[in-house]
C-alpha cells in the first residue's frame, strides 16, 4: 500500500515578495532611464518659468498679452534657426554657418528684389540660397569626409565674405515687397490700452516650422534615421538606413532654415539688410539647443526642448532690458554660464547611464 503524503512532503511555497520588489526596482530603473532624456528639458522649463516669475515680481507687466506677444514675435527668427540646428546636432553634427548665411541671404534677397524681380520669388530665392550653402556643407561632410565643424566654418567665412562683397551699406527692399505683409500685426486678443496679443505672419511661419519639425523627427523614417546617425552612423549603415542621403539632407534643411530665418528677420526690420546681420547667431542657436536638452554628442534631443531654450535666452534679454542697469554685454557671460551648467548636467546623466 502506498503511503499517503505527509505535510512535510508538500512543496514549500516560494516567497513572492522579493520577486515583486525586484520587479518594482527594475521598473523604477527603466522609468529613470527613460526620464533622464527629459530631465535637462524639464530643468530648462523650470528655469524659464522661474525667470518669468522673477521678472514679473521685480519689474511688473511681464505676464501681459503685449509682453508675451513681443517675446514670441522677437524669437521667431531664432526659433527657425534652432529647429535646423537641433536636427544637425541630433545627427552628431554642427552648423557654424547659420548666422552668416542669414546675412548673405538677407542682403542678396533684398538686392535681387531691388532689380525688379517679383518679391515672392525673391523670398524663395533667399530660402534656396540658404539651402545651397547647406548642400555644399552636406556634400563636404558626407562625400569628402570633412569634419562638420570645418565644413560649416568654411561656409561661414564664405557666406560672410560674399555678403560683404555685395555691400557694406544698409540696403532696403522696395516698398511694395512682401516684407511689409510678413511684418503685419494680427490682433488675436484686444486687451486694455496697448495690452493686445498680436502675432505676425513671420511668427506663424516659425510655429509651422516647429510643428513640421516635430512631425518630421518623430513620425517619418528620415527623422528616425537622423536619431540613428547620431547614436552610431556605422550601426545605422549596417541596419540599411540611408545614412549618406539623410546626412546631406540634414545640412540642406539647416541651410533652408537659415534662409527662411533671413526672410522673417528682414521683415521684422522693415525690409532692410546688412552684411553684419546674424553675428554670433550660430552660438545663440547652439546654446538654445543644448539648454533645451539636446546632447552635443548626438542621438538624443527634442525640437520642443530647443523652443524652450530659445525662450530662455529671450527672457534673459527681457530681464536685462527691463532692469536697465545691467550691461547688455553680460548677456554673453550669463548665456555661457547657463550653457556650462547644462553641459555638466548632460555629462552627469550620461555617466550615470553608463554606470547602470
């Protein structure tokens, strides 16, 4: 007869609590890993809100429709530049030519309109000229294996030199040029006295560029390829992604953004153009992109983060203007300090990611 099983023969239940704790720990680790990419952007957003609150408390009339609309309209050219720069930096590249290309496109476009060319065609030529500089830079980077820093530095000198060859004086577009329409103020909110919220067609163009870039980077194959190139161009090539074609298009898009920024900026200054326009704008664009959370090493970043970075720089200028006692030259020092902090934050997060 078979002996009936005793209590001691029954299998011992395994404790589930340690497994559950381990699973929760792994889940938190994954959440932290994903959240690291957003942390610099969230810090930039907190900085932006903090500066706005400080300006409101210290100087007043900041959270007003008129002030907010002025901030946004003034930021429109840099927003467009930052979009192009974001795409380039995510691909682990750099574009130092954007400010000079703005100057050349602006001067060349205004002078072309002065010869009697249709104004709208002149605007398209300005964008095309910017794209042409981007094409040359992209071919140098991809086909001739020139470092992006050197390739775009050459384009910077070339564009600035050509702008100076065209003129060293202020040139103005014809009065019937489209620049007048692009600077038209559309009232969206009729506030008391002059406290109106207004936008311009130039700002609308900048917003459309931002929305289009967000869609491009996150909803298209080429956009995902840009991230892949930034993470590892060799791996992206092995995966069958069109690295060569995409890398050239990246610089074409950056150049086109420079040409479009030249259109919007020239409209904001009543159709006048100078060869010294855009001095240092490439550094402002890079600073805005890095402050917004895009890694200089490539492979990670967000267009909307760069928008926040641009607004951080705009609010810095607002505070200096409202204070009146701060030398505007200090803006460069402050921008450098903020940029240094965000680069260090990125380094710390990258190190923690490798440790995990």
